C-alpha cells in the first residue's frame, strides 16, 4: 500500500505553492557593484520631502494611492506645479499628469504663452517597469520645494505622467517580472483588459492610450520620453535609449542624433552611469549579433516619428539594481529639460520642417539590407554556453565580467514596402471604427453632404490570410493587393482625407492596407472577406458550357488550368467557381478593400 501511495503522489502534478522556489536573486546573473555621483541626489532620511521610494533606499515603489497623495502634497506646496487628470482607466482610476512651469500654468495655452519648449515624460506604460515614476517624483521635488533644480523651469516646461497604466500598476506583487532587480513589489505588464498599451498607439483601442494621444494633441510637447525597463541579455549599460532615425521625420531624427543623444551620453557618464544603445540580441548571447529596426507606429517611437513629435524610448537595464536605474532616469530627465531649453530654436525648426514635408513616397515597412550586417562595438558581459539537462540544448550563463566586443548589427534600414502619396483617401461611412480612430488621432478630413462619383484606385485583396492566434484583441490579416481603377459612388457622409496635411503620413500608415499597422492588417475590415452570394451547379454548369462555346479564348484558358493545376482539376466546385467569378453575378465588393485612393 505504501508503494502504491508513493507512486500515486509521484503521478500527481505539484502546485507552485507546494514547491520550493528559490529567490530570484539566486538565479539572476552576478551583480556588478556600482556606486555613482548620482547617489548624492537621494534625500536625507530626515528630509521632510523624501519620497516614499527614497525612504526604502530606492528598493520599493509606492502604490497608486500613496503616489497620488505624495504628489498632491507636493503640488499644494509649490506654485510652479499643477495636477490634472488626462483620463479615467477601465477600472475607474484617474490618470494623473503633473504640469511644471515657472509661472505655474495649468493650461496648454498658458504653456504656449511662456514660449519655452515642453518635455512630456511618462512612466508605467508597463507598470512593472516603474523606474521613471520614482525618478520623476524626485526631480519634481528638487525643481520646486527643495529648489536644487529650479533653474530647469527657466529653460523648459515639464509634463509628467507618473503612471500611465494605472490599473496594471495596482495588480502588484513580488512576482511581476522574474528577470528584474527591483522594486520589491511592482505592477503588471498589461492593463485590466490584458491589453499591452505599448502596442496600441496606431490602432488606439485602449482608454489609456487614447487619453495619452489626446494629451499629446492638446498640450503639444516638443519632446516625448517613454520610460521602460528592458528584458534580454546582460551587458554593462544601465540606461539605454533609442529613437527612429527619421523614417518619416528626417529633420527630427537628425536633431535627436546630433543634439540630444550626445547630451544624454555626456550627462549620464558624468554622474556615474553607463549609457548605451537599445540592445535586442538575436540569440540568447551575442554570437549572432544584435538587431535594430525602424519602429512602426504601434510603438511610441514609431508613432512620434509619424506625427513629427521627437520621441525617445528609454529602456533601463532590468538586471541593474532599482536604485541605480532610478537615479540614472533622474539624470536623463534633467538632461532632456536642459537640452530642449538650450536648443529650442533648432528643435522647433526640425519639427516645423518635418510638419511641412510632403514626401512623394511614404515607406510602410523595412528590411535588413542584403549587403549584410554592420559591425558595432558594445560593452558586454562575458558569457559561456553549456548543455542544459533541463532544455536538452545549449543555454547561456552570464559571468559578471565586463568585456567590450564587436558584434554584427542587423538593422532593418532598407525600405521594403512603400506607397505613392495620393491626393486623398476616401472612407465610406459604413466603417465607423475607422472614422472614430481618425478622430482620436486628429487626422483632418472633409465629410461630403451628398453622394459623389469619384475616380479612385482601389485594391482587390489577393489570397488574404487571417492569423489563427489573436494579437492584442484582434485577428490580424495579410493579403496580396491588386490595384483597380474605377469610378466609385461614395455615399453621403463619406470622408475625404487629404494627404496634404501634417498627419498625412500617419493617415497613409493607417489607411494603406500594405502597412503593417494599417486598420486592415489589424483586422478592422474582416467583413470584406466574407462571401454572401453563391451559385448552384444546376445553374452554373449549363452557363459554363455556353460560355465555353461562345468564347474560344476562355476555353483555351480553362483547358490550360486543367492541365497545370492538379487541385483545380480534381475539385468540381472550384471549376464552377472559376466560371462564376467571370460573370457579372459575382459580388464586386467581395475582397475589395473599401477605402479608395484619389490620385492625379
């Protein structure tokens, strides 16, 4: 009996609560000791304005209520600060933004009147990655009640959203991010509907991103910082960052490269940090190099590039201690305010140039050039490969020993897909989900008040494919595209979206079905793939015989298809469908992309 019970116990799966799980610190790569000048920024334990995180030695982060309470207290004590809600989350929490300006303005108009550039930064789009919240609280305190950095408001205004994904922030535990050193308790990656806000800029499904887009439109910042913590390999950098190099906004890309990036690197290094580029390793180690890309507008940097807003993605290194990451973020935020203040004229000139730019060809996707990868030097951590008895394959051990190596850099910098800018796009009123999102993005259009016949180019969808696994609440679609010229009657309330506008590039990315972030590829128009009219064989078979008799060329085409297409030859329904699709009874709107392109 004892043997039977033992065998039975061995056969039963063990729940996580029944297992001995080691502390994550025991399995993370070795920690490199760090001490930097930025540690002097931490408030003394008896400072009345010490932040909740500083009280713990920058090892914890306050919850939503404690964060808001501390910020309310700070705002009440400072004439330079105001606090407004930019929206309400699905679970009913306010998404707060703090406005810092020398005059204490509380409106966009007030900021515009003072003439200084504005920096917008937010933390917690992934609420387990919350470094920016505690760094921003420290900086706001030092700008105002402590007076240590009040000079910054002589140069620039500062908009700070401490927590964007507020519901996810409150789904907090010690088990949020297994590969991250602190804080001790942190929030979750996705929001209350399990949506990843960091994939939502283009399709604009979520309340949180819609609130952010509305704030960007209303407050019109000159620089936007999206604060994250990265995943992946081990390396020496503690603060990494990147931006689109100018796929749709080349003047802005040049300003970010030549003005902002050197300033970031100098300041971070001067205060004891190790700044670096975004690191996305191709393999578990660096043996196959790292990858780079042009971010599409589902992400912040791609969206900023498309709407001509200078945008930087900050990715602190998850394997560095929370204390080190928060202090590095403080330096980066301060550096951003100094940089835009010192270079406001050149920054605004770059934005204006890109706003006025009307490129004839609009890139929609990119690929790695066939010429092969570039070489890049990175400050890495030495690693070794070993055979794992768990996986049965080679795995990487990071050894905690700094080294500098040269690796392949596979950067997708070559245009793979592009489209010629039309005069306008025509959107029928039957697609309110599309129109609603054009409104959310602020894309300008005209609405016709009577039906209109328009000469347009439309796309016939060729062999469309629907992905079997959902992505961010959608079934994504890809398809070949066959352009067709036709005169199309657009009904009353159809939209004409002119391409000659500052957001014309974003309109192209959303409305051109070849774009990976188009509404079509996000699955907003699955209806056009459904057939609603069919034909019976007792009608189609005699009609097909008569069509062959009357059209010798059709007979030759049919016989050639029978000869070369085995599947077609053996499928009676496919044969009849082939004839049906050549008759005027076929639904002309089946697989026809409903948005037209008005060209010259």
